[in-house]
């Protein structure tokens, strides 16, 4: 493919990396001899380095380049330099820098100095040594890469120094920008200072998330620093001056991932253009996005990339939308693998607010490369739409194939196969009153609501016993899923399951994530542990309320807090037993803090308590704690199984480790500190009588002076030193 000769001839570029300027000739209204504007923003477009990408800022956010919006084209080394007026600088708060790749754009590879003139590049294109981003001569083909909007430091530098550089546009910055776009749309950018502060937080979290995704996608992530990687993804990852030495070895891998991401967008654009050609007069849309969610029939949250398209046509009051989507996850080998596919049709009639849809969904719930979960779905119901909320209430009929289960798969039954070849045949049978192929009958209400503070989605699901003559009288399961996307960038998902459809939720799972990098998961559910498979402390079934919170502590280290409560379980109802006040009967709780200082230095502090409950013989009164750390390259645990008498066990042990003591010496010091803790924790009497003077009368007299009430036996007093806790039936004796 050849570049557009007119485009090449109308561009005048200076090829000096790091100090570039590329102008268009006077046909676009810009005089190459005109005095430069006040402000400039420079950077690179990188996949490999992209030549001839349209770089611009969409100030009015209409998706097209308009007069008065700053724009330029990238040079042979991928560099660009945007010129802005002072009015434009004030207008770009919350807006990304875009790079539009077309059939005239070329990936010149990872070497910025590969080409010094357009003629040589054109020759290599004609010979096939190079290829353009799109391999079809279609002017409609284009994809857009982007970077998050300029942060507060960049805007301040731009206004102070009249220029900023290093604004690199890559597939990784595109991922980050896509992840914050919806949140930015909901922000009020009229207050520039507040908006800029918010954007800074959004950008940091977005790149932390992208770094986590990339680490998952790399085959070998050992030794990589996620913070360094997050910073690197914001820069030119081919430029060795910007790459930390510890990450130099993954430059090629990042290049392959970037190339794959761009190819995904290119392939989708080609597909969408074909849909446009084949559906004249229809509205065609498409996109690529990442999402974190818990798929149906599983209890495992997953991050997937979704590639979707829709074709919408309208005839009178009837709107028809043809939908397709494919989601991908990154497998253990760092490769992109399909997770699910969907193809279906949605039809609604605004004259009576009715709708129906039919389609086929396939999923690889076990991540083994096989679509063993397949269903044809037919939905029929009504809708209600307002400016702030839309809702759908409908019945769903399913013809399912579920061939196997995994540890995280929650489908109640397996081994069933499809009764119909496609969704249309299944829908037709239902409309004709033939329910023989129905494997599941459900009722759903789905609601979306947008407020000034958050976007909220909910789904209320009821499953019926479809084998009954009147199945809607026999609900077997109820589930409620709620999802909040808050304007502060945090998200929250709550899934509640009512196993017997009796109005009581038997399992509640909450997932939250904040911009500050705090992820929290809590679970309330029965634990079926009668044979001790889950916990060896209690060989019985119980109710458990547990949580896991991951974050970065004040010192910058990864920290995981976890814990929970065990309570008495009503096994028939699968809910916790409560007292007259509605409180659960907790007989055990624990808390654990784990801090990762390095791969070889992980420190864990665990505290536990057991509580006696009247009428429950398996309960007991007991407490303790332990601290696990590394001593001389050996992982060692220092416990207090007899109580929690050391106020700060981790600090005590860490200070002793810092003195280069061996584990035996540390253990002896810990025991001594624990004994001191018992003495400081109680009001005690220290009575020491040795030898012939150790008589019952002598001890009785001594104890009377300090308030003791229980007599000691002769065996207690013979050749012993006895410590007695004041007003306590407990006593401690050591041989003397």
C-alpha cells in the first residue's frame, strides 16, 4: 500500500528527535512562516513509532477534528508538537491527547532513527518491507490511540514554561485513558483546580491498573517492580533513557503486547466498516473496553477485554439492534484467550414499551480453551426509560449446555446439552407454547441509574422450577447484584444469594476498589466443615463473616489485611443463629496483617480469640497471637499460644531481628517479654516463701495482706515459688 501522495507532499517536517516541529502547508489555513503560538505540547506516538498519525485535542468532544482545535501530524520518529493558544490551554482540562491512525499511518518499528526521509519510507512501503497500519485502501478506516489528560503539574509547567514534553501516546496510555473516560465525563470541570486534582488521582490509579494487567500478561513477571512499570507505561517504552535497568529485558515483550493491542483495534475497525457497508442507513457502533466483573454461574471476579459492535435500525416505533461481542482474558502463558462470545438481536417497540431479545452466549468458565457453557436465551418484557434511570423487567427462557464444573463454577446442575440448534428456533418454540426445551425459567429486573455522585446498576434475579405446572409459584433461587461506579473513581459490587427463595440471603459477597489502590472483598456465608476440610480448629459447620483488604501501607509496601468471625450456624436455614438482640453468636474471630517488604521478606502477624457460649460445648475461652518473619534467611514463627500479653509483638520481634540475633535467642526474649506482659496486664501479688517457711499458714497470712481468697494446698507450697493473681482463682507455680 502507498501513502497518500497528496498528504506526503503537503507536510513539511523537521526530524530532530526531542525537538521536533511538523507543519502542514497553507491548504489547512496555517502559514508555515507564521510566528509560533505561545504554548507547545510535545511527545511521541509509539506502537513502534507511528509516522503520519493525526495528533489533536478534541476540545468540543464531538469526535471529529474541527477548526480551531490544536492538531499536527507525527514525524518519521513518531514525535509531534502541538501548538496551543492561551484560550486553548484553559479549555483542555479533562481532555486527552488523541492520535488518529489511518491508512496513511505507518508503524516504522522500535528504532526512532530508522528513516530520515519520506522517500525511503515510501520505497519500503512499495516493496513490502513496511506495511501501513491498515492494509486496505479505504479512507474510512481509522483507529484512535490516546493518553490521559494532562495532570496538574503538566498544566502548571505549560503555563509557566510555555511548553511541556514527553506526552507519549501508546496502546498502554490508551488503556489507561479508556478506564477513566466515564468517570471524567461525570466530573464538573468548571472548577479547574478541583478537576485537575481529581484527574491526577485517576491517572495514577489507571496506570497502576494497567501495570497489574501487563504483569499478568508477561510470561515471567518475577523481579518486576509494578511501580516502575506503571511509570514506564506512561513514557516511551522503547527509549532506553526512559527505561529502568530492571525493566530493560521486557522492552520486546511490551512491544509485542502493544502491537497486539493495536491489531485488535484495527481488526475491529475493519469489521465495523464492513458492517457499515452491509447495513446502509443503520447506525453502526463498536468499541474495545476492559471490565472487572463476576460472570454468571461463577463466584470468581475476572478482568476481561471486550470487543463489541452493534447495528441499530429504526422502522416506525420499532428499533432493532444486532449485537456481537467477544471478551478476552490473559492466560498463564501471557497470551490473549477468548473467555466468551455473544451474538443476538434486541427489538423494542416504543408504542407500548415492550421488548424482546434472543441470542446465543458461549463461555469458557474453566479457562481451559473450550466453550463448555453455552445457552440460547429468549427474553420478553417491558422497559421504562427516563433521563436519570432506565429499567427492564422481563422473563428469560434458557436452553443451556453445561458439560462440566470447576471450583468457582456455581451452576447447580451439569451434564445437560442444547435442545435447539440456534436461538431463533428456541424463541419460535417458546412463542408457540412449546416449553419442552426450557432448562431454566427466570424473571429479572435490571435497573441503571445515574446521579451526581455515582452510576448505579442492579439486577434482581428469580429462578423458578420450570418443571412445575405453574412454575412461577415455585421460586427456587433469588439473587441480587448491585454495582456502583462513583465519581471519586471507586467501584463497589455486592452479590447476595437467597438459596431457598425464602427472603433470607445465605451468601453475600462485596467487592470494592478505590483510586488509592485499596481493594476490599468481604464474604458472609455458611462453611460446611463437619469433617475439618476447611479448618482443623472446629470439626463442625459454622457461619463465617470474613474479609480481605489489599493496599499500600504508609511506608509504600504492599499490605494485606484479612480476618473474620465464626458464628453458630442454623444448618437447616443456612443462616447465622442470632440472640434476642439480633447479634450473631460468635465463638471465634481472627485478624491477620501481612506486609510484603520484598520477595524474600514477608511478615505476617495473626491474632485470634475463642469465646465460650452457653449451651454450646464445642466453644472455649482462649486467645493468642503469632508473628512470622525471616531470620537469617529462614522463615520463623514466634507465637504466644497462651494469650496476647505482648502489646506489639511485630515490633518486639523486628527490633530483635535487627540486632542480628538467632531465632533461639529471639524466642527466649519473646518468652520473657510475654511473662512481663502477664505481670503488667494484671493486679498481682508476688509472695515468695522458700524452704521450711513455705507453710499454708504463712501463705494464707501473706495472701490476706493482698486480698487473696483461695487457700493453697500443701502440694502447692512444697519447694515452690508461687505467683498469685489478686482476686483470681488462677495461680502459677514454678519448681524451685
